[in-house]
C-alpha cells in the first residue's frame, strides 16, 4: 500500500485543525473530570476529521504516526495551556483510545504487572509480584469502560449485554479476560485481566524463582517424556497455567497435541498443535459448544497428547476415560487447595456426567488414569511454590491411595515479609519410577534425598 498522506485521511482534505473556543484553564487547574472532557472532545473531533474507512485499513506504524500527528494538532488547537509533557500525555491517551484499550494501555505495556482488576470506571487495581496496589487509572464513565469491554470481546467473536452479562475473552497476547456487568455487577461493569507475558516463563525461570527444586523439575521432565498423566492443582492465581505451559515444553516435536480450553490461553511451543476452544451460546441461547463435546471430538483427531486447560465439569469423566484408553501423557489443571481435595473435586465433576456410575467405579477410573498431582500455591509474599509432588499409588479398598514424593514446608515469615521454608524429599521412591526407566529416563536414588532452604 502506498503512502497515505495526512490530508488523504482527513474528511474533505482538511489539513489543519481549527482552534476551538474555551479551554482557558491552566493545565495545573484541570480537574480529572475536566481532563477527561478535554480528552473526549479531542477524540470526538479527531474522528470527525478522519475517514474512518481508511483508518481501519491502516494497521502499520505509519498509520499510528499519521493519526498521532493529527491528534497533536488538535491538542495544540484546543487553546488549553499545557506543558509539552502534558500535551504529549494527552495525545498518547487519545491515540490509545483509537488503536488500543484506552486507559489500560500503559498497564498492558508494563511487564511487571500480572493482573489488572477494573472495579467499575472509578477504580483500577494491579497485582505486581503477588501484591495488590491501586492505580490512578480512571475511565470517564461506565459508557467509556463498556466501549473498551466491547472492543475486547468483539475481537474474539463474543458479546456481553444484559441478556449475557458474563463473558470470558482474551487479548491478542493470550491474556485472559473476565467481564461481568449490571445487573449482576451492582456498582457497574467489572473486568479482570490475567496477564500472560509476551515471553512465557520457562523451566529455568521457575528454578530461578525457587518455585521448585532442580530435582523436582528433573522428575517432572521425565514424567512428561514418559507419558504419565499429570494433574496440576492450585487456587486462583497460583500459577497453574504457567506451570502447565512449562511442562508442555517437554513434549516431543514428533507428537500431535490437541489443546482444549474454555478460553484459549495456553502457549504451546511445538509446531504440531491443534487448538480447540469452547463457544458460548448465541443471542437465542443456542449453539453453545462445551468442553465435554470438544474432549469427545478430540478422540477422533488422532491425538498423541490431549491437554485440557482446566477441567471444571462433566468433561472430567471423558478425560479420565481417554487417559485409560491409550491417550496417556495428558495434562490438565484443576482448582483445589490440596491433592486430596483435587481428587474429591475430580470425582464430583465425573459424577456430573449423570451416567449413574457408582463412586467406587469413578475412583477406580481416577486411580488408573492419574499418575501425578502437582499442587502449586501462592504464598503471602506473592511467590509461587510447588507444595506437594504426589503420586497416585492405586486403590486401598474404596479409597484412592496417595503418597507424597516432594513437599514444601513453610517455616515462618522474615522481617521483610518473605516466606521462609524448605523443599524436601520424603524419601519415598515412586512406583512410576519403573515406567520412567522403561522409557529410558534415568532416576538416580539421590533424587529422593535432597533438602533445599528458601
């Protein structure tokens, strides 16, 4: 596409922005409300002077540059006394409204932020290193916030309105977005963004962050390569998806991977990956495609590995049956506080399939299908630790038998708030060590004897 001059995208070829009356206040005296009004006026006037059809066709750096120049002219023509830095800030914010997500753009560009929590248009919090802090980011009003929300959800073919007031979506970088609006959200629209970095964390990063020990990582790597089925358990924000991404990196490039998610956020590094995502119902409440349907369909796609982003319902039974019928090496996550709780939740979810199976039959399926449960937790100082590395050892009468291979023991809190503790091996050699040996993975006895203080 040839260069499009600044005049060519202005309606009627108006190359110069005309000064507007008013705006005599000094920048220092502008209240937040007045500043938002000025920004809205600049944005509105820019849209009246730009050919929107041509604007939507421009997706490269030149488009941003040309629009930015127009916005700067409009800011200068507003007759509002401002410093150069203040004019630059205002111009950038208007540009973010056009090309990005408005007030959220600076937060999205900050790699230290893990979560962005929008509590109505008046309040925005972020989480850095596990610690919540309030920001000075504000939206003009609920309509402004809803405009940004609509931009996010429409980009992935979803909608949010009074008939469908809750929605899960994602950003271009894979970050997960949850939105809930009135009448369910009493005070106004609420949006939560779980960030995923542009460069996903790798196994070495987990070691550097002391989320686990080298011995634990070595055993997990061997378990993935030996096609053991692994269940990652933890609470909200514990790092389950991050750990799942790291473990999936140990899967061979020669294998066909099928991922199934409610909202796509996994970041597979292999080339042969088939990504499936659930679909919400349409306006008439029809056309929904649930995870269970995708799990069943994936079995017909000749998968070597099936990775379910999070098991949360009746699809648990189909996943267990897949694990027991030759589709080993599967990975998934579940919300639970302990390995035993994870098994209880898995059992409850399997019973939701309404096949009238006795509890003992479900437990036998679990005991045969799941080999390892990895429990990950977020500590009070924001760090993430693998607190249990647990093997499913079979059935003991009507109870699924488990044994811990590695554990993290919390010892106390340092003066600065840092959580003190130690990783240690229980000394138990897992039963699946023989499977690792058959697969060519060497497991030295010293692997189950270490202790590491953190």
